[in-house]
């Protein structure tokens, strides 16, 4: 079994001068990182740290953050990784829960928003000055001390030589479980090494020499990916604060070929005005922490000139990795699955009710067995631990294995909302909303979101006579909740539905919420226009029947009267014939799009033929008269992307609601 200490010692000897880590203006070679970790460990020993002592890290990403974690482990301590985006009360409670005896602090969201946050933390945790270490980037740099000799080197080496060192408690990462209470996951060096090696061995033929990592180090995925690249002697460019703009700039400036971040950042990257700077440069994209739909997956990968996207599946309890796709897996397979077990690991699907494993293709709970399992949940009794008596770790996720051994996700047993890769407890949000004056009942759900994976949605009832101002409430919640936890929408109900037993009917309430949410989504979509049909009339036959039949069917279903339907269909026929006859030699294929807008149904035509003008009181051709008599608006439009296209708009009937029509015909909400 190998330790993190042994990995960096080996890298320090084999690749001593090669750059391992670049953060901002700081560059650390493998030798520098190894030496800095020893220096930090020695400093902690001078401060009185004892084996097993818990040491909190509370800071944005930095070189000092990574050095502190490595140094804590080398000194025999346990690194408690604090979330830098948490509010002060939340991070304080987690540090109290995990009994930290030392604190390494830098800049965090709480220290920016709250003056004196560090001093207050030390006071509440009863930490004296000798138990507190400043690791703020820019204030402290270990590059200035590389020439020093760690005076406690013998003790550091002695700790590393202990037989129990690879598997002892080394790191705590916080997660959220089915009970919606924070859990402190105790992890070990051996587990990190197994996961990182599995990743690096699988990807060694495709991973490049430089990787830009846009992930928080307190997240197991961020640590796992950094260690995987270190296994391959690569250079990590670590973002202090993650954004699409920063990652594009870093990648373009340093000629980086590999990107590692969450799906939402990738989606922002491909939409960024400067995306073209890196579209042909990047060859490997790695993400985790949330599922991409197959369409999103393929769109993301094909937006780059020549890149492969890998969406890894893992959990904190498995040191960040459960399954991954072999490098040569086709995009269609990667887009629809979560990959396979790595060598030495076993993945099975379990039916909790029947107490048995299920057959290939059947859905059940995903359970895993491997030496990379967590040590335990800190302070939780045996019955609340994740690993059962037979050594299987229960993920709480539903899935199935196909005949090729690829794992597919089928949902989550847990109620936890996963937004942008972050686990959000509904109870935390409900507790905060309940404290708002006038709110009677609160229930929070996750809902599918095209970018973040899930959004936070809040259902409430109010006390009699109370008016609800959503924007005021959201502003108030910023004082107690992180931005990710603030609900996207609030839905006010006169009362919550109850089950026959008298308990809250959660399933029924969620269904009502999803319908209300769909109304809000449709409202936003109608502002842009919803394309419901995209057809092409080929120039080989110019068969217009499919188009006119589609228009006729839609018009009838939308409540237009028989006479109006005939007029609409006639106008569409005339427009098609006008393009075919008068621009026959140039027109080519004709593309027709039918679009629902807020006030009218639009039929768009585009082709490569001569430009066509219709103006009232000027055009006297038979087709122009028919079209102008029927349409409520006709326009010739131009854009750089689409060229010239023609729009025919037909106002809806007075008693027709396009929103109700879309929702009643929507298969997404059942």
C-alpha cells in the first residue's frame, strides 16, 4: 500500500525540477511541493500536534492549501476540509462537530463577508494563537523557505514508516446523507491512491502533460483528479476561483490540453465569446458530480474540435471514484452510461426489498466493494455506517448494469438535491424559510434543470392575511443561506395535499409543484419562441404535403376555427409555391419551422433562392394578396447566421391560452 507521502517522495526524486503545480503566479516543482509539505509538518509538530489531532483547512484554493493538507497528514494529523463557500455558522458547526484542535485559515467567503470571522472562529472553538496558522495566498509562500531543513524530519519519517499510516484516518470531507444531516467522511491515504491510480492507469494514453483544474480542493473529485495527474507526472494549473473566463484564459495562455471542472462550467465555456481560443486546443474533458443528459453530453464534446468527454461516477465514501469509461468507449456509450468498474473493484445491483442481487438490466441500489472504501462516518453509530456486514458500500443511488458491464443511473434514493455538483439538504433550506414571518408550512424539492442538473424549488403556505414578496424573501435568505441553496422559485399553496393517513402527500405536492414550475418555464420559453416543428421540403420533389398537413393538424388542435384553418393552410401553400415557382433554379431545399410565440403561431421559411418582398398596398400578385389577406403579420428577416428568412404570423384566437395548451400536451410532467 502506498501513501501520499511516498508518492511525492518518489516524484521529488524522479522529477525533481519538473513543475507540478501552478496557482496564480506561484510555481512549485515536485521537489518544492515535497519539501514544503515537510516544512509545514515540522511547523505543526513544533506547535504541539499529536497523532490523530484534527486540523481544519478553511480557505479558497491555493498552493498553500494543498501544502497544508499534505503537511497535516505527514505530521500524523487528520485534515478537516472546510467548504470555503459556506456561511460562518455552517462552517463553524462542522468544525465543532469534528472536534478540530488546529485551524489553517486563508481567504474564504465567510471571511470576506464577515469582519473578524477568523477571530470569532478561534474564540468559539477555544483555539489559542499557537493552534492557528495563516495560509493566506499572498501573505505566506513556502517558495521562500525551500532552502530550509525541516528540523523535525526524523519524526516525520518515523510517522510515515508506521504500518498503519496508509489506512489510518487522514482526511475528513463533509457530505450530506439520506437523513439530510451533514456527515463527516473519514478517508485514508490508501483509498486516495487506489482511486487516483485507477484513473491515471485508465487514462494514461490520453491524459496530457498539462491540466487546468477548476474544482474546489475540499471536494473529493478535485483531490482525486489532482492526484491522478500527479501519478502521470503532469503539471496542474489550479484555479483559485472557478469561472469559464478564468479557465479559458489559463488554458489559452499555457497551451493546456486537459480540462477538469463541473458540467455547468463547461456549458458556460462553450457559450463564452472567447471559446474559439481553446476549441481546437483541448483534447480531454473530465467532469463528475452531476449527470449530463445524452444531448448535453454530445453537444459539449462536439463543440470542441477534437476532444473526448469523460463523466466519472463516484462518491466521497469511495474516495471519489466508483466507475469510469475506458478511453476507447464510443461517445454514444459514454453519453448514456457511467462507465465500468475498475480492476479490483466490484459493482453490483441490489434489491433491498428482496434482499438479493438483481439480474443484468434490472434496476436496484448500486453497491460497491473495494479497498478504497471510507474508514467510517465520524461519530455515527454502526447502524448508520455506509458499509454493511458483508463489506458492501451502499451508495443510495439507483441504477442497472447492461450486458457489457456498463453502469447506468436510474435515479436517487436520497432526497438530497444535487445542484451543480453540490449536495444540498432540503432541511437546511426549509429551516431558513420557516423563519420568515408569515410562512406557515415549507417543503423543498429538487427539480430537473438543463444546466445545474437540479434546481432548488420551494413550496409554502402562508398565515392568513399575509402577502408574499418573493424578491424580498430571496434577499433575506442571503443572510443565512449560500447562493446555491436559495430557491429558484417559491410556489404559494392555500394548503398542502394530505395522504389518507393524514400525513403530507409529498409525491402529490411535488407533482403540483412541477406543474407550476412548468408554467414558469413555458413563460420564459415563449419569450424566445418554442420551435415545435422543423421540416425540409427537398428540391428533388418539392413535396409540400407533410408541411401543410402538419400546419393543418396543429391549427385545428390549437382551437382555430375551420375557416381560419383553411386560410392558414392556403397561405402556407401559396408561400411554398411562390418560392418553388418564382425562384426554382436557385431555391434549393426549403426549410420550414413552426414556432409558438406568446401571441401568435409563426411559420418561418428559408431557402437559397432570390429574396422575396411583400408590402401592403404595393404587391398585387395573386400569392401576395392571398398571404396578406390571411396573415396578421409578414416580415422578411435577415441575420448573419441564417441569412434571409420569411415569417408569417397568425394571432391566436381570443379565448386561447398558448401556455395552457403547451402544458396540457407536455409529456415531461406526468
